[in-house]
């Protein structure tokens, strides 16, 4: 290893300076015992499990449940669960939120449930794509039939955001939700233009921007976003071929990460699906960099309940995703373990 123990750790335990100087490159985890005996025993057990597992030595049968519980707790720490109510509460305080995560983690499903259950259907969903423009999202000129004349004339037409703001402004007593699916499939900074100024959840006064045309009631030539308009975007963190949300936009949205959930697989998936999920997540956690960890396929790939159809489902739905990761070089640091996993999927 080429990484030393962080300076913050060295400063916290100055009495071990000589140990850090000598073994700083070899120490990859540190725990300081406390008066909490239960926590100390758990930490020691976890260290021993890791030490022996790396050497191919598994716990005896009577201790495997404890070992699995420790592993599950570690996975939960790395990939914490996020409930719908948490996102709902965040929208209430921040107004603008983006749910990001690997494919198959239920991002779009959660967003549609929030719109239906928490907003009572007050709102609508749209999807961004590379051809989404400022004119289609904010507003612009569009051709319209000329009254009493041949041909067309250009007239101001509100965009999707302006229409959502218009709907929300009709009843300020209730919140309105605009759900933008695949929000990073378009250049959000370019689409927003000067309207990015409006996305300030804690502004001390109502913000407005001047529009180049008169769009009629209620905005005319000034656009503002009513306080009861909330925006919820969903973003696939595994799609590397699309635009990255820039810093100026990120500052205006609260980001929530949605990770694969073992509890969902245990509830709906058969035994083969549960094993496939655990093994794949373990591969990513053991080998993936922080950047590659966001590629781990979500739980929706592992929800087949019929044992007889499990392998076929994995081969049809999951295998192409992993093969694409290999082809694109996204998992180059642990390509061989992924190939071995794919071979196991192909075994009847």
C-alpha cells in the first residue's frame, strides 16, 4: 500500500507515533477500545472476521450467523437505507432535491410514490433527454397558425418549469411537485440559463428574472417560483456517457443517495437471488474504488421469487449490465472477479 495512516489519526493518538512511523502503510483500520465492552467485542470480532476471510478461513457453523450480521451492518454503513419519508421531509425544507444511485435501486419508483402519496398527485413528471432545451423547459418562441393569414407566426410558449410554477401558484396553500426523471441526461446549467438564480431554497425575498417575451398570466415578462413548488430529480449514477451536474447546480439541490437494499431482496427474492445479491455486493465493496462503487446493480435485478427461473432472470437482466461494465472498462480494477461471477450465472 502507498497510503499512510491519516494525519488526523496520528494526532489523535500521539503515543503511537513510532508505531505509525514503522507500520503506517500496513495499517488499514484502527479501533480504540472504550469502556463499552459490547462495542469493543464487536469491533474485535469484525477485525478477526476480516483478517481470516482474506485468508480464505471461514467461521465455524455456530458463529456464521454472527459473522453475517456483522457483514450486513458493514454493508448498511457503506450503503445506508433511505426511506420515502426522509426524502419527503427534505423536500419540505430544501424544496429542490435529487435522488441519485445505481440502476435498479428504485429511484423513479420512490419519486412517483412521493408524488402520489405525499403530494396527493398535485404535480407531474417529465423526463430529460439530450434534446431538452431552454425553450422547452423555461419558455420561448414557437410557431403557431396565423389568424386569418396563410403560414405561421411565432408566439411565446411557456416551458415545463413555467407551467409547473403556474399550476403551483393557483393554490399556494398546498405543495406542488415537479418530478424530473433522468435529470442529468441533459445539460441542466444550459437548460436553466439565468433561471438558475431562482433555485434558492432559503432566499430572504422572492426572486424573479426578466423574460424576453410576455408569456401572459401569471408571469408576463417576469418569472418566479412560488414557495410551494418543489422539484425532485432522479439521476442514474452509473451512466457515464451523460452530462455531469455542475457545481453551481449542485449547490442548489440537496442530493440523496439510494443504494441497493438487502432487506428488499430477502423479502421478495428466492435463495439463489439472495446469494447472487450478497456475492455481487461483496465483490464491489471489497474491490471497487469510491467511483466504481456507485455502479453496483440495485436490488430490482434480484427480485425473482421462483427458484426455477432465478438463473434465467439473472442471465437476461443482470449479466448484460455487468458485461457492459467490462466492455467500457468501468470495473477494470476487478474485472476477473466479475468474469468469475458471470461464469457462475451461466451455470444451470
